[in-house]
C-alpha cells in the first residue's frame, strides 16, 4: 500500500500541474481573445467617430467652444472665475477641456472637424477604459461586451462628434472609477496621487463631476470602512480640491443658463433614455419647449420596450455582480443620474441636461455588459439584449446619417439667404442665442437683436413690441425667429408680427423661421 502511495505521488502532482497549466492556458487564451475584441472595438469606434465628423455646422454650444479656442489662454481662463462674462465667452464652464482645444486649435485650426477631433479621440480612449473597468469589476467576458457596447453607443458617438467637454468628462470618470476598482480589488495598496490628479482633472472639466466623486466616497465608506489609512489621505486631497472648484461653480457664476431648462414629468426618464439611445430618438429642444411632454409621444413605444429590456438586463446584472461591483456601479449611476435633479431643486438657477449624465455612462455600460449573455439563446435575456443593441445601432445610424438633426438647419437657411437677401441688408433676430449662431455662421451679414436680450414677449407687450420694429427707412424687414423659447416662449411676438404686417416671401427650415414683412397691413 505504501509503495502504491509513493508511486502515486508524482502522478498526482503531474496531474495537478497539468490541470494548473490547462487553467493558465485558458486564462491566457481568454486574455488574448479579450485583447483582440477590445482592439477590434477600438478600431470600429474610431471609424464611427471619424465618419461625418465635420459634416454638421457648429451648433450653439460649439460656437462657444470655437470662441474660447480663438481667445488667448489667459483671457479664456479669466472668464471662468470672473462673475461678469468677458466679450462673448461663457463664464459658467470649468476650463480644462477648453485649454486642450485652445492649444489644439493653434495647430489644427478652427474648422468644425478640427474642433471636434480631440473629443473623438477621447471617446475612443473611453472605449478602452470602459473595457478595462469591466474587467476589473467583473471578468474578461464582460470586458469584451463592454468594449463593443461603448464602441456603438449612440450617446457616446453623439458626444464624440460634439466640440464640448463631455468626452473628456466621460474618459476621466472611467479612469477614476478604474483606479477605485483596482484599489477595492486589492490590485493597488492605496488611493494615491493618480486618483487625486484624475479627480481634480475631472472637476476641472465639469462641476457636475462632483457626483462621481461623491459616489466614490460613499463606496469607500461602505466597502472599506476599516482601511481608512489606505484611502482617506488621497480622498481628503480630492475632496478639498473638489469642494474648492465646486465653490467656484456655485458662488462665482450666476448660472443664468439654468433658466432655460425646466423640470417636467419626462425629464428624468428622458435623461435615462438618452443615455441608451442617444438623441435621435428624443424630441428636439424646440419641440419640448413648444408642446412639452406631448413631443415625446412618437418615441414612447421604443422607450417602453427598451425600458422593459433594460430592467430585465439590470436584474440579471445585479445577480451576477458581487458586492463590490454592485456598489460601485449602482452608487455611480444613482449619484450621477439623480444628483443633478436634486441640485436643481436646491439651487433652481443651475442647469439640468441629459448631457450631464455622461459621467455615469461608464458604469451604465458596465451594468449592461454584466447582464447580457455571452451567446444568444431562445430566452428572455437574449431577447432583451437584442432590443437594447438594436436601439443602440439604430440610434447610431440615425445620428451618423445626419449629425445635425434635431438642431437648427443653418445650411438650408444660409442657402435661402444667399438666394434672396442682399448681403448688406440687416436681419432682425428674436433671441440672443439665435443671434450668436447667425453672427458666427454668416459673419459677412448684419444681425440686429430685437427685442433687447432682457425682454421676454408675453400677452402684455407682444403687440407693442411688434409695433416698435425698427424699419429705419427700409421697405421690408426680414425677421429671424429661432431659439425663441426664452425671448418669445409662447410665440406671441411672432403671431403679432404676422398679424400686423403684410407678408413677403420668407422661409421656414428646421429650427429657424425667416419672416419677411412689409408696410403696415392696416394703417
């Protein structure tokens, strides 16, 4: 018996070594497969984000970016913390993204494609960061799914082709969550300088990044209350920097832009829907301001089906994730999604916008990746996966087919102006935002704001404003209406103008109405 035991020892060790080698080979093969998937997803993401990158004209917010990019760096930085805006520059934004674009524009110029290129590259980098985050929180298979979901996400694609700070915000949020996940998984001993620097950069990109940092703090308190020495110093430095920058955002800027956005019954579900579907399956800002929640009716069937699918996938994800992954993902999504609405209630003057949820997009995509199957089968989870992926693909295709949809069709308006209005003929514009778009898009023309920026047309003054239109000896006046939800929210001024004056040929395109009027119709 002893001889058999002695003889079997080497055989058992060889069998054990063989099993270990097999497991190691499987892990190595999985890693190679994951790297191949992520690399392919990155290539696809780059191709998608570069397609039609410069196709759409700059829209209102991007014009702000272009103006910042053309300024001296010192002047630009001064406007960030100055209570009064300098020139046409916006004082309500954190500066990091604009510094990047400002320096980049000195090399690449101020074309639409050049201004959007940094965001496209940052979005591609985010695909890789989200994949690594999914690997850290879940496993290699989830990393592969997350990479492809991030690559085709219409929400990320839209912002990748938008010359604003949101791709940088998303990339830094993914990097910050990755550093947190590595610490929670024991891959790093403490939250050190990289975590502090990443989160300071995050706050320097957008003040609503505070909600990512708040979620990370809550996660650390819940998951590692006994390891305070490993994370309190790094987080204390982050918290001090974040609090200082948040003070700048809340105390040193008036946030008048927040007056544009009102919370309605569709605000929160619409914001969540946008993260999944992008903006092509949402009503435009003009439609929302004109008819309210009714504008969402055509999209409700798609949103309802996708919402049910999302709930099913999220329920599976909750069962598949361990406690650490569950807390990181849920805390981030909850804080980023709910936080802006709470902030709007406490500080009514600040903005709420679906774009602000992009800091939670990495956690949202990891949640989807955790709940989706590796292979499709004839079951409910596969059906839910097909619905979600189909919505994402449709949203991305619709966006790429016309990146300017849902925004003012300045190209069509420009063609009509060139064909019908002499360059030296002044044009009245009814809103300050539309005036900024017009002056930037058609710099060779003269646009006059009427009424004054501080005047809002209503039942009490619309007729008086219509009667006071400055003719300045001209036989006709061309009046441009657009983005008038602040200056003429009920359309009373436009109706008063149409009713008071004789019409001459004008035009109406998406988001812009050019009304041509002649002498008084009734004396």
